[in-house]
């Protein structure tokens, strides 16, 4: 995906945000005399470009990390064109981490590939793009592997993580994209191996979104790959990034291109038959999408009010079933993913790109509560 002119991280900004939310969605939480309060805190630290995150059946949080990139290059294949390419990579630069209930971090799977764009392209790092559980088994989708990313020893694909934390690849996504091209690839931003960003378990099969080519694909557990929707065919090079599944349909947010007009990103609805339509408009650089247990959608914008990614300007927008929007979290620093936990708290990957110092990535925890109010005074 386009990664031009990424800005260096600035000073961390966390926020506590009060917002009115007295819609019917919150009848079990708030009534007409109450206000929802969100409190954001750092839950865990020490990550290298944290991306997708999921809670496992053990109740712990698992975090995909883009990693630390690498310096190896390969001339044995077609390279990503400048200024984004050529990529350099490492076969051992990324990992999957596990976080316990107290925020203690441990490495769950290590020594996975990681790669980075050329310096002129912003030094965006890719590694493990996302993770998903099917039953008790963890799966990961790779975004930073493949010859065009400087990692000729391993293609991008879906990994099955075994109980002993070893892994095996069940689906070669690099090969699939090369043999099943989309209708409208973007030549000046083309990555042969793709940059898979988001993956979900739906009814025992895995579904993954790839931003650079622009597609949503299904991967069965025995490694069969099929295309659900060629997003590029009808939408062009919109850079679809993040995937959510809700009430029988897929929802995909797009990044767009850095430098695009403000609020030009969308959320698309994709039916199981591949039919695509615009569900919601007016967003900026969408990198996260999820739903709460009341059916409200949450959209993560990595930057707002700026043409290029800017620390301290990311936010989360809530959309209820009436279409009403509310900013529930603001002041985020280049966030890259989010999920709700079994505790109904929202967890966000913060400092997810832009080459922060090694270990500079964070996971934030957002708590929702109600405060009673009387007139303009909080009780």
C-alpha cells in the first residue's frame, strides 16, 4: 500500500473523552440522564510496529507485530517500484506476542519474516499482518515475506501455529496473487507478493484482505484459496485494509492514498456473493474496524485533519444503528488495529508504524462507563 512520507512519531497523547450517547443502543447501559465516559490508558508496551490483535480462548490478548524490518535485498524477482521499493527484509524480524490480564508481554511465536519499504517510501515495516483463532488454534497472515520484500526464502501466506508454537504454512498467498491477478492493479504501486493486512475467522474458514492488489479472499483450513471480491474491479486502487464480519456480511475499511483529500476513505459492505457497496463515507486513513456487542460499528482512523499520517491525530468513531456518529477516542498516535475484549473494553494498537524506536509500540485499553448528570453538572 502507499506509504509515502511517513512522519516520525511525536509525543504520546492519551485522552479521556466524555460524549453524549443516549441512543436506544445503550438502553442497557445509559438512559436519558446519563453520559457515557471513556477512559484510555496504556495496557501493555514493548511492541515493534503492532498491528492486528485478537483475544484467544485462554482470555489472553495476542498481538501481530510488523517487526523491525531488515537489510537483505533480492534481485531474483520483480521489485516493488520506487519510491516505495525496493524493499529490504529479514527472515526473522517479526513475531506474535501474548499479553496476560495484567499487561505482561511474552513472545509467543518468534523469528517470522519482516520487511520495510525504501527510505524514500517512508520506511513502513510489514511482518505479521494479523491473526485469528479457529477453535483453540491460532493462525497468522504474513504481509512482510516474499522475494519482492527481500525475503526470498518464504512467501506471504497463512500460517498455522501448532500447540508447541512451531508453525507450518497452509496457504501460499504470494503464489495465489501471482496466478490470479485482480482486474485493476496499480502499476506504480504494485507489490508482487502483496501486503496482507487483516484476517477474520468466519464459520471455520479464514478471510483476508489485501490492500495493494485490492481483494478479499477465502482460505480454508486445508489451504484452498478463492476470491470473494475483487475490490479493484469496481472501486479502483482504494487500498482496502481492514476486515470485520457482522450479521452475515463483510465490512471493509480503506486507507486510500496518502495525500488524498480529507475524509475520502470509506467503509464498504461486501455480501457473501461478492457484491460490494459503500456503507459509510467521510473517514480518513482507516486501519481498524470492529463491532460492539450492541451492534454498533467502530472505525479507527490513523490520522485526521492531515494529508499525511500525523501522530496525535488518530481517533475512533462509533456509528450506531441509526447512523449517528460519535468520536469515542481521540489523540491516538498512528494506530493500526483494534478489537473488543471479553471484558467489553476496547484494545488498540498504538504507535503501529512510522519507525518508532524498537519496542516503542503500545496496546491501549479503553474502558466505557456511565456517569449520571444533572443539568450541566456531573454527579
